[in-house]
DNA sequence: GAGGTCATTGTGAGCGCTAACAATTCCCGT
DNA sequence: ACGGGAATTGTTAGCGCTCACAATGACCTC
């Protein structure tokens, strides 16, 4: 392997071979205009020949730019965070930045603080925090860092610059869709209370019902996992025939658990109970039945977050607002066939 | 915000405040033993007071160690890659390394090469490549970089140091389980042919059947997506009653599609057809019916990969072999209730 | 009390690069 | 042929840190 060589060549080495000064090499590499074509070619040949690559540390030291961004996230194996992460990295790379990630198992003040330290040690110029728990956001506000931080998925009610999908709107779309299909009321299986997104979805659901003059039932609670959805689903099954005909579940994974519990209890979806999820994970379309859900545009979240962070790093006034909200979108599938309040209608 | 200040303090600034030389500050930070306690305390106070942090670029320049690793991956929103990524980052962080990731949409020679360049620009000391496509591995062998590269999920037949889950064994477990349950033969829905993992699973499936004296049916092909599984499932449904009683599907997502197609065709799982998947994604347990599948230990993959890469970076002889294979594990669920070749037995 | 050892602290050099400025060369009009 | 400006190239000085070594001082031994 080539990396066994003791010292990689330096700019001076290249310069010597090309018969120029190291500065001319630097100019060629930096696409500086005032270099003769012939010189440029000679330098380029020398670079090629030696397999030279600029030392990024030396460069960063003098330019004071590492061109590295950090991301702190948790639950990165879930569809939402993983998608956001992907979009963030792609957007950053387009702008010429490298992204260093820290994936936490749990998001607490300690782990967050350690993560920021770790990233700082990696020389990041700024950090995106995927911090959906409210406790984490508060911690973030405390932990003043020597670089700017943009929060994602924290809701708009925080002091920190943030980018969010409009969760309330998503919940309104879901709940409104069910009401419009003829359901008298809509139950809700919520996410953990310390997740801002979960709270916002509850808010949107509740507001929609209240505006329709319906008293919202007590929401159930889960932890986003299919298992918790399954447990809640068993409970919900007990309310069928007593006013329960539609459920808005706070994410698709829990909805999957709900669907299984209903099925096992002999409750048909959507004929007996309609179900709506949230996220539109790739599997949702193939659930039994295919799930109506709310799709979030993670690519846009990624782009906007990076744009905002770079504005902050460059000291520019943010090109948009520093509290971005992105619109989600309803995806209608078989789990919410238009509801007709008499039993016994067969689906296609 | 604090990061608006023009220049962060340097070691010399701290030294001045503490009344020592910059070298003493460096010693305190480096936990060098020969510093008087009182001096150490004074320095630490000064560091605190100024909010000083070492400049990582300057440090990296002189130590020639960036303590940064790179990861190239594609399809990072899928469960497998996302889990591996998570495990890699955690393992690297434990060893004091920062991880920079590049997530590609498609893995080709060009994108791979660009990714490695991008990471190199970020100053990585080594790279892990999650390169499951065979074409990518070949490209990797060509693209000699000035740093070591460890491949993950490429299969053991490559020149590059690599870490893998034993896919053949996984396929044997799945196929053997079906045969042991009384099925005469086992059909297979394979992944894309240019994925080494897909090929290995086909091999393991075929070998198991042949050892049992069974002529393997022609395998179907999919692209890992639920949709491709759905299409294949429709085709498979046509073979029910003509010798098809069991299917080994190369991943859980496709298995989900197969389950839906069978259900829609009026084929019952597992009474008419048993289905086994691969991956054990969190949703599998809640499919209709819960899916028997093969679990891969991504945490171990991550740890072993990082260990191997660090050995290579440090120039140590790898502590284990440089072609690691990790054992997967069968998880039995309701989609493969012990098969009895007469129809009509109801499940629990 | 001279000499030696050890712990502690300081000094100087240089990692590889870019930015600022200085020097040289080239080309043009006159 | 010659001055002047632009184009091209070179020189120098750090960026902030760690390493090697020098200097200082405290303490001990005989």
C-alpha cells in the first residue's frame, strides 16, 4: 500500500520537481488566474507524478476554515432521522463541506455536551442538532459553543435558529381527512411527551377536532416503536363499537403495531376502524392494509438547515427567516377508505 | 452569540493569563505528569476563564494525526446500512476518533472516487467503505488512496481487508429451517445480482437444497424494495399448489411485499406458504404475519471494522485476520409455523 | 558545602500551508 | 529602443501547536 511511505510529499517537493516556487503550486491548486498555461501544466504534471494532495490541517490552520460541519443526532436507525441525516450530508457536500456525525443512543444534557465537545475536537465550524426531545433543546440553549448551532425538529418555539416540518399542519391534514371521510371523531396515539413533534401533532389533532365542534377523546401514548403501537392497539380495539372508528397514529411504526393489534382482535381496517400514520416510511405502502400517512420532505429540511447554518457561519444575515417551517403532505391509501357509518362494505 | 468574537484565544493567551509559558499550558492539556499541582490548577482556571479550546488544525498539523475516519456508504436510509453506520460511529468515538460520512445515492466508480476525494479533503486517516455492490469493490481496489481502506459487506473474496456477516450461513439457516419444518423445497427471491450479499445468499440457499438432494427452483430477482417483493409475490402466488410451499426472501422489505401479494391472492401465510426474510428490521415482528428472518449483528460489524482499520492506520499487524466474517442468527416467528402438508390448520 | 539527581518550567524550531508584498518578466505604444 | 503598466513569479512571515532540548531550582548525599 502506498500509505506506508514515511512522509507524503509537500507543496515544496512538488515545487522543486516543477522548478517553481511553492507559492506557484499553491496558485495552481487554488485556480488563481495569473499563472502561465505552460507553468500550470508543468506544475500539474508534477502533482500527478508525486501523487500530491494538499495537507488539509495546514490549510485549515492558515485559512481558519476547516470546511467541516457537525451533526448530532439520536435514533439514527429510524427512518426520519436517517433520511434527514442523508439530506444534510448531501446538501453540505454540495456546498463543499465535510460532515462529521455523532449518533447518540440517548439525548441528555451530558451526552449532548460530550457530543458537542467531540465535534469541536474535530474542528467543526458549525453544528446541526437533530434534537427532537424538548429537554435536549433546552440543554442546547445552555451549552453555548464557540460555533453556531442550528436545531432541527425542535419546533419553532425555541430561542435557537431552527428548521422544522410543520407538525401541526401534518396532524391537521390527517385529522381533517378522517373527519372529511365521515368519521364523527378521531382518536390519537401520540408519541413521547418530551418530543416536541409529538406534542405538536397532538396540538394539531386537538385543534382540528375542536374547530369541528368535537370533544377530543383522551389521547393514548406510545414510544414510537411498533410494540408500543401494538399495545395501544389492543386498548383501542376495546373501544370499537363505542364510538371509535378512526385513529390518527403519530408515526408509521406505531401504526403498524396498531394494525396488527386490530387485526388480531378481529377489527377490520378500514371498514371498522380507519388508521392514519405519520412519516411515510417506505414500508407503509405495503402494510396490511396500505397505510394513509403524512409525508415529510426531509430533503428540503436538509437543504434549508445547511443553508441557515452556513449563513450563520459566514456571518451573513440568514437569507430566509431563522425559524423555518416546511409543509408536509397527506398520502391517502387503503387504510382510510371513505368511511360509511354502516358496517359490512367490502373493499376492492 | 459568543462565536462572533473575532479571534478565539490561543494557547499563548492562556499562558499569559496564567503567568506561565505556552508549553506549560500544552502540558496541562496533554496530562503530562511533571506539572506542579498548583501550576496545573492556575492554568486550568485560566483555560476556563477564557473559554479556551485547542485549535485542532494546529494540533493535527504538528502531530500528523487528525483523529478522523471516513465512511462511504449508499442507501443509508435502509435499516442495514443505517445500523452499520451507527455502530461504526459509536465504535470510532469510543476510540477517540471523529467520523465523517459521505452518503451516496448510487455507488459507481465516479461517485466512489469523488467520495474518497471529498473525505481526503477532510483529512481522514482511513476509510470504511460500505460497498455491497461488487462493481464498487472492484473500483475500490483500483483507487489506491494514501490511507488505508476497509470494506464492509463486500464478501470475503476481495483483495481489500474486509469485514462481513456470513451471508451464506444466514441463507443456510433460513433454508435449513424451512426444510426442517417439512417443506419439500424452498423458493428464493434474490436481491440484485451485483450485490455480493445477494449472491452469497443465493449460494447458501442453493447449497443447502443441493445437500438435501433437492433441485433448486429458478430464483426470482428483486431490488430490495417492498414493491419489487410485491411483484415477485404476485408471480409466486401463481405457483401455489404446484410445489411452492416455502419462500426464502433475501430481505425483510421484499418479504413485506411478498406477504401483501400472497394475501391479496388469497394465499395464507404460513398455512399455504411459509416465508422467511433477512435482516430483522424492527417492523418485521409486526408484519402480517410476524416474519421469521435472519438477524445480523451490526454492532459487532462496526466494532470489528473500526478495530481493523485502526490496526492498519497504526501500522500494526491486524489483531485478528483481515477478512472477518460474523455469524448471523435465525429468528423464528409466525410466518413459518411448522409446516404440515395438509391444508386447513388454523394458527393461534 | 560541592556535586549530582530529579522535578519543573521555558525556549526555539518547524509542521505545510496561504496571504501580503516584492521582484521580475513580458508586451505594448511611442 | 525605451518607459510603463500588467502579467507572472518569488520571498517572507506567520497560522497555533507539539517536540526536543535547555535552563532553572529543589533536594539529597557524602
